[in-house]
């Protein structure tokens, strides 16, 4: 019954020989099934549960970053089709759906190991051989490649020995048959069933958690006996899981931070926003915001860039999309159009027991850019209206409301929203911050261009940008000294004296901007400079809005 | 063989009958036969009115005769022993070897029964059990055989076994006798692999049914810390299950719902609880058997006692009918566990889970007995289902024939049962944070088929099964994957989970949700449920936490703070809204005209009016999240249809269906309406009905109905000119009819005033809020939304405060004070500062405040706080800007005292002018000018026309012409 494992997964990759590879790692990578069988046979007489043994064995073997990197990755560049059957892979993925657990026989007739699908089917003369006491539960998840993960970021994390294998275009992307389970059904993302035997591993796995799963990849037909045709889908029998702890990027020297930030603003404004530096600053600020507290709700501010002219011809994807995907690790673009609104799913929805995904099912820390440039006149049907309502709900509450049959579930999200709007204000959404774009150069076609036309900074610079942003996203909050707090209070009181229409919302926005600036500059404390800078930005924004308002009247 | 003397317990029975009657005399309200505490059979949701034996539908569909139409011949078997008989009906059994497992004795395996008589007394083939035990129903033996002859086990029968059975006259006695443990060495039918003696189990169960009285349960509950008082001591002496059995006989019901907590409560039957939970497969059929035996026994006993409906031919028929029926026990009442707690260890055990039906298959005919005929010799064989499988005989069982592979299934002589597969999904309240709901399959059989529909919340009790999945149906190869499902034995429709509503809005016993099918059942549903669950879930922890919280001295402030933590200040508004969430108690006058007066609402309505940008909408959104059944709607977007209900055609069934709008959806909760002023008049007019009558009337597309909308309303409105004009009255500032405004208990003005002190504090608050790393720990502690919500739900459902003497005195005093506030010593005019509406509001607010403290009495301080809030709200909203005095007339009629006086003066003056002008009258504009000349203040044209309208109505003046040429004439003689 034992299947043969002529795994060549390592042979295909050019393994540098000078690397000292421990035999255990090699064993586990080359022939994971037999490792499990050996473990099982060793512990056959002990009374303890088997799955935790597997977990502890595999996590000791792959205890360092280096050793983990020796496991072939399962990713967009290495889709399931290129891996030989039953090979050990690592899969960085987001949990898209959690199924009800399954029962399996942990000890097969003949005392063989029942888990990890080492022996796929059992032929029994009668049910007598089956001891129902050996039934155990395994958790079943559906995990997908992290939606919206930028290529550079994925590459950084993959950072493996196998990176040397050039991404040959000959590997066709694997098109999953379950494309309704992808946030963007037209992407090349794919999903894999995860079967987790050790209950302890599932503790931290929640809806939309991102983690690295190590396990044995196999193709199995999923479906019940009643269905005549069942599909073969990739299944990962998990041996251990790594829920990533946020690694802090190299701390840049404080004195260079300001320079990097200014360069970044320059680059973004020049390449994507027709020279509008204020707009570039707001875009950057909103992309590093995160949920600070849920009760009371202090959520990332959503931004709409208004008055963005339509492209004369060609692509309607603004250049800012390409720029941000080069800068942010998790970034998705949703082009709003009547067709998309009326037909696509924006939030996950459960049909029966299958949870279909939606555009907004993205992991925490993502930035989603919605463009309203593609909107034309026409009807929005009920589904469209519901979509708009759902998007607004996520935007203002940072919680994803998923529709289940006869019930509704909410899941926390942490998504930054940037809206690109053609008119004076978005007809669909209200955002915390609204900023009219003021192109500094006449040629507005520069707002739309292909990725190839973008002038990229050198690698070092680009990496500095990226580190600045991801550091700011994770950075800690600043403290505020009594003196500055008093200054802020004083400013507010004075402002109110002059202009009655100033509300607490204005003050809140200003403080938020100051806070985000502080995080970008790696400040520990809110300084007067930062506060002044925030005030300046906000004043500029207000001025523009008023000018725009007056122009309209 | 039959001698009535051998009914040893008849005396006791007699006495107990007496006691039942006695209690009826004492308490006429209580009718034992229609015990109000148990659901009436008429009310149980059943697919068919006729009690059906298993498979009746399917068999009818197949054109087969049902057992009912042809009463079998049970008498022919009297005395003869079926190989499967239990001791109760077969003394022969005693000769069995001890310890012999109970196998291989099903009738199906006895070839002698076939082929000539395939149908006997209906065998109990429960789809939900799949037992290896197929028990024969009892023969009508008890009648012919005295109980003493029915096996040694029952040699002494009840009376002697119960020497210390409490006499009826004695007070409640809770020590029921322990089960007699006579070991029967000859006869041990143990459940395979265990030491559970089935005969013993049956005997104990029999004693339980005969001996269980309500007082045992009351006592048990008391031990669990739950108190219930009985109307009279006799009530506790009612032998519950005998009553149920009689009712089953009268109604033709065949299912008995068995609350397993009763098994625990009755000391002798305690171990049955565990046995039933662990080995339902064996114990349930045994119990079914006992039930039937007892049904017969009771029927005969009643016949002997000459009960009315059991005399003569009728009684004989009754008994004959009982013989033909299959009786089933439907156990329930074990604590519901979460679906995700079901694990492989629960396989084949009795479990109870809760969930939401998301899908149900059509009825599936499930083969119970297969009928095979040998194609060679025409010999026929019946094969019963065994653990979900039917084994096709490979060869003809007749030795003469014995040909291989000749047995052919004859479909229309097989027996089928109804079966349905239901998918049950976890409800949001049971799912841990960040998880998606799990789903489990249910198999329901017979009476339970089609009882539930998708969308129902259920509490099901059933046997947990795991069966292997085959690679494909034709092979024996199985996957290493097991399908799990529940074979359901009992279904109870649950009430809502998250959509908690104020239970006092429901009529008592009105929409009771009964257990399904059969007699006996749920008594105190929700509370019971909560208690049972409380034992094992975090709910208990939460409950004690809430109670602890309620004892904090600053609980009021804490709750108000937590209501909308990001909004600074507005303490009184928050407190008012907090009390709205708790609500007053609903009252109705039970006696009086029409057998019950109107219901007085306990709902508190709140209106916020104020400048834009003062976080009104934010407050509404908070409330909507916290409130039970909170619904949020914006006045701008909602038409009358969206608020009330609308009629649509269901796309599937093409039937007209009524869909509820926001108001109906929030029935028993809070409806938050933003942009109240932007609402169309038609929509708003609906609110008049809702706020006072608490109903919504619909007359659309041929559907005329009145729906309940017992909802509190929290509305927010902006002033007319977007900015509140402090120089105008509130009615002028908001474009709302005064009649509607007066229906709000609390009306708050939320003004954005530039005030350096306030501004500074606000800025401080925001700086602290936005710049702290974790604001929730910053100085003040706040309750998370869930906890606050739980607190409010708990208070609303459990606490119904009563007004104390002291509080009522204070209420009167406060009301008088509020009315007197209108007295102005300098003038003899009286302003109205409070009306009875305000008194009612004050009562509601005091009740809400008491509820908030988890106090069951409204006390002095509650009224004080209610008065303070009222005054605060009145001060801000009903102050006449011209005089600075409180005037409720402003809210009630829209015109303040000062204005009324002004108008009166203007009218007098105008009459004077007209009198001077003579017959021709005076032009409108001239009159206005003349008046203005006399007056020290500017005359408002609108006010002027208002005055003229009044005078016209009074018949003093007449206006002719229109527009510029309008002329006012004095009417002569008037």
C-alpha cells in the first residue's frame, strides 16, 4: 500500500552544495511521508495522541529561517502543478474559508497511520475492521495565495535557495477551478485545501489570517460519493504552521528619514500625481494608517482624491496604482464600473456552506484603491446598491459583513482606502478626508501611464522607500507632551473663535495627520514641528476644498 | 388469569385521581388535561393532523395499505411468546441464559414469521434509532394476565415496591424511594459491552412514568438554584406522565416528549439519564416499549375504573387502537453543546445542539423493510434495515430451493419511512471571534419531517453518527473520511438568538414555541435553556460578571460613558439614551372592559435636535449596534414603505409575501432614524401610529393587516436653517409637527456653542483619545460593546421593576413641581409646563433607571434621576426664547404662552381697527401697516395671517378677494 515517493523536488533546483544541509531536513523535504510513517511506528505503543508529535518533529527540523527556506515554496511562481505529488511544500497563504471539521480514522486496519492521507483508501471486507474509537477530527481550511500581495514583497519573503531558478515563463499559471473563492476571480491566485491534524495548530488560525503552512501536497478528489464527477483539487496535509510575527524592517538612521520621505513624496507626485505634492503626502499618509483602536473606534482615515481628470485614451488605470504596488506589500486595485458593481462580489457571501470571496476579503494591513474613473451612466441594480453599501460599511467601520444563509457575520478588517474620483466628490462613498487634486503640470495624461513608462528610482532608494512605509505601518504611537497638547487645545479654541464652523471632526483629522507623520518620521513624541506640518497640510486641503466649492458655485 | 384484585396499585391510583380532582376544585384555573405549562397538542407544528405511523406517507404514496386501516390481530399472540419478548410480556424469557447478549432475535431473522404473515402488530422501526434491538410491541397481555404473572421482575409490582410512597395528604416529600435493586440472576440483558441491564432500565423507566410528580422537579430546580413556586401543594403531587399518557390516548398522539431533567429529578431514575445519553440506541426502544405497555395498562385501568370515555365499546376500540400504534419517546432536555464541541467520542451518543436550518431536502422515502421474492420458488423474505443498511439475501432461504442470486426486490411491498436531511448551521452567537460557522447534517424521520424550514432556529436532540465515505457507491473501498450527522429524536424550535427582543412585549404564552410532535414538553423554555447552557458556557461567567457590574456604585456613569466613548461630553444625552435602551416596563390592565385593557407602552422615545457636526449620527450608530434589535435607517432614504412593511411577490412561490420594514423589524427593540426632518410627511405620519399605538397598519395588494411595532424610537433631526436659531422656538427650528414632537419622552437640543471652556475640554479629550496608544486603558474604563449589549439584554429580559410607595410619592411630588414651574408669581397667567405625558415619561424613565441598577423596585433615587433628566431635557427644549420660561405648550401646540398672549392682543387691536373702518372693511396691507404703527415690536406677517385666520374661524371677520386686493371686513353683529 505504501506509495512510492520518488521525489525529485530537490533535484530540479540547483541546490548549492556548500550549504550544510542537515540530513534531517533533507529527509523531511525529500520524503515527508516516510518521515511521518517512521514517527508513527516509533510511537505506536505510546498512548499519547500522534498529531502533536508530527508538529513538534517538523517544527524542530525547520526551526530556523534558513531551514524553512529549503522547503520548496508553493506560490504564484511555483503553482501546485509543478510540484510532484506528495512532496513537502511551504505555502504562504490567507485563510479564505473555514469548513466544518472532518472525521478520519487515525489508525487504519493493520495498525497503520491514518493521517496525512498516506494511505488514501481503505478496502475493508466489512465494517468490523473499523474501530470507531480511532476516529479523530481534523480541521479543514481553504487557503488562498495572499490576495493583493505585491510581487516584490512575495519575492522578499520567498527569498529562497530556489529563487535562483529563473521564473521561466514556461510554467503556466495554475488556474483554480474554484475561482469564486478568490477575492479577484480574474487573478492568477489559487487556493488549496488545508487539512490540519493537530488541533493546537488551529488555535491562531482565524478567518483571513495569513500564515505559512508546511505540509504534504497531494491531489485529491473532493466531493461526496453521490456526486458522479468530483474534482481533483490540491490538498495540503499540514505538518506545521508558522504564523508570522511582524518582523521589524531595518531601522533607518533617523537623520535620513526626512530625506527619504521627501524623495518619496517627490517621486510619487512626479510620476503619478502630476506634480501635486500635497496629494502625494496624503496618499502616503493614508497608506500607512491602521486600525488603532476599535473601542472607541479610531480607524484608518479613508481618502478620496477628487477632480482627477479622465484619461484621454487608453488605460484607465491611474499610474498611482503601479506606483503603490511597487511600494506597498499588500495592495489591490478595484476598478469600479457599473458592470463590476452590479455583477461582482465585494464582500464574501456564503451560498450554503461555501463561502465565496469578494474584492474586500484581503488581509489586515492591505490598502485598497478604488477608482471611479470607469463609471459611466446607467442603472445600478439591487446587487450594486448592496455592494456600495457594503463597501461603505467596511470603509467606515473596518468590519466585513459577510452574508450567510439567514444570518450575518462580521469580521474585523484593517484596510486603508484610497478613492480616485472624477468629480467634486464621490457619488457613492463618504470618506474621512477629501482632497481635490491640483495638477502642477498641464499634461494630465501623465496621470495615466503604463508601468514601463514609470521612471523607477534605483534599487537602494526603492528599498528605502519600502522600509520607510512598512516601518511606519507597524510603528508605535507617539506620546504627546503637555506643552504640545496645550498648544493643540489652544489652536482649536482660537480657531473656533474665528470660525464657528470648525468642528471636532476637523481637529480629529488634524491630530490623525500629525500622528501618521510622526510614525513616518520615526518620532517618539509629537513635536511642535510635526503639529505645524499637519496643520499646514490640513489648511492646504481646506483651502482647496473651499476653492473647489466656490468654483462650483 | 385475569383478576382485578391483582392490580395492586389501584388504590393508590384512585387516590391520586382524587388528588387531581381535588386540585381542580381548589384551583379552577388549572385543568390538568390542558396543563398550561405544556404545549397543547393542537399547537404543535405537525405536518399532518392525523398521527401517522412511521412511513404512512411513503406507504400511501406507494399505494400500500397502512397498518391503521387493518388492525392487526394482536390477540392472537396473547400468551404465545415472540422470541423477542421482554420480561414484561413473556415469562418464558426467564429461562434465558444469563448474560447472553441480546442478539439475533429480531423477528426478521425468524423465518417462521415469513412469508405467510409479513405484517403483525406494527413493529417499532424508528428511523432515528437503527437499533439492533427490534422490540416487539407488547401484547395485550396485562389484561389477561395479572401483572404478577408478567415475569418475576414485576412480582411485587408498584405498591409493594413503594412502601414509603408519600400519601397524598402529606406535605411535599422529596425522598422518592430508591429503585428496588432486585438482582435477577436468571435474566440479565445487558447492553452489549456494558453492565447496563436493560430489564432493569425498563423497570426503572416504568416506575418513573408512574411515579414522577412535579414536586420532584421543583425540588431539583431548587437545588440548582432556580426557584419556582407552585400554586398549591396539590399541584406538586400531580403524576405528570400519567396525565400525559391520558392526553395521548385522547388526542391519538403517539409521541411522548421526555424532559430528561425530570429523569434526573426523580431520584430512582437518576441513572437512566446517563444510560439514555450513552446508549440511546438500546435504551430508547426499551423506553418505547415501556411506554406502550403503560399506555395499554393505563387504558385498561381507566376502563376498569369506568372512566367516561373508556366505557363499553368505545373503550374497547380505544384499546384496540392503542394496540395498533407505535409509541415513541422523544427525549430532550440535555444541555445543548456547541456544534464544534461534538467530537468523535460522541459517536452513537445522545447529544443536543442548537443551530439555524439553512437547507432541507424534500422528503426522501427511506426503506425500512425490504421485501424480497425468490424468482424461482416465489418464496418471499423480508429484511429489515440494520444500521442504515439492508443486506440483500444472496440465496433463497428455503432449504428446498436455496438457489443463489434469485432474490428480487419487490418495491411496492417494501416499507418506507419519511426521511429528510437538514443542514444545520451555527448561529452567530455561538461562533468564536474570527471563525466562520460550522455546519452539521441532520436526518429527521417520520413526524419530524417537514416540521422545520430553512431559517428556523432549532434545538435538536439526536444521536451522533459517523459513517465512512465510499470511494464510489459500488465498491467496498472507503475513503479515510467519515461523514457525520445526527439522527434526530427531538426537535425544538428555538427562539431568536442575537435578535433579542423585549419579552414583555409578547403576550403571555402567545407565541410559545413548542416542542415538536407529541405530548409533554418544554416548560420554562428560555430560562431553562439559559440555565442549562450556563452550566458549561461562558454565559454563566458573563452573567455573574454583569451582576457584579450592577453593584458598582458608578455603574450608571460607566454605562453612559461606554455608550459612545468617542463622543465627548453630552452626558445627559447619553444617560437619557441609556435609559431608553433599558426601557420602562410594559403594562397592561388585565381586568376591566373587554377582558384586558390597552397596553401601556414602556418604550422611551428620544429626539435629538441640533447643529450639524455634533455627532448625532454617531450616537445613533452606536445605539444601533448596542440595542437589542436595533435598526438604523435614514429619513432621507426611507419611504413609508421602507419603514413599515411592503408586499412583494416571492420569486419562487409567486405568492404575495409581506416583508417587514425597519419599524416592524425593530419590534421590541430600538429603531434609530437619522435625518428625521428630511422624512416625507407620509412616512412621518406612520410614526404617529407607531409611537402611540405601537402598531403598523398595512393595506396593500389585498393584504390588510396590523403588525406590531413595539419599538422605541431614537431620532435625530437638523434644524430648518441647518444652524439652530436660538432666538426661535424649537418648533420653529425643526420642521416637525408638534403632535409628533410631543410624543418623544426626551427631546435634547445638541447645540454647537462656541465656548472657550467647552472647546478646550473637547480638544483635550480628542488629543487624549487619538494620541494614546491604547485609548481604552486611558484613565477611564469602558465596557466593550458586547458586554454593554449583554448587560442591557439581561436587564430587559430579567428585570421588571415595581414602583415602591416611596417612589410613587416622589413621582407625584416631582410632577406637581414640574407643573408648578409654570407658575409665575408676577402674572396670573398659567403656562403649562408638564402634562400627563410627562408624568408617564417620568414613570418610564424611573423604571428604566431601576432596571439599569438590576433592581426589582423603583426607588426614590430612580425617580430623582428621572426627574433630573426630564427637567434637563425640558429646560433645553421647551424654553420659550422670548421669556426664558419653560412652556410645554411649545411642544404640544407649537405656540408658546408669550405668542398666544401676543396673538390675543393683536386680534383685539385688529378688531378695533376694523370697527373704526366701517362696512367696507380694510385692506390687508393697510391693516398690517396700521397695526405696525401702534405696536412697539415688529409684526410678523405670518403671525398676522394666523391671527386673521383665528378671527375668521370665530366668525368675527371675513376676508374677501385675494392676493393684493384682500380686504378684511368686520362681520356685523358679531
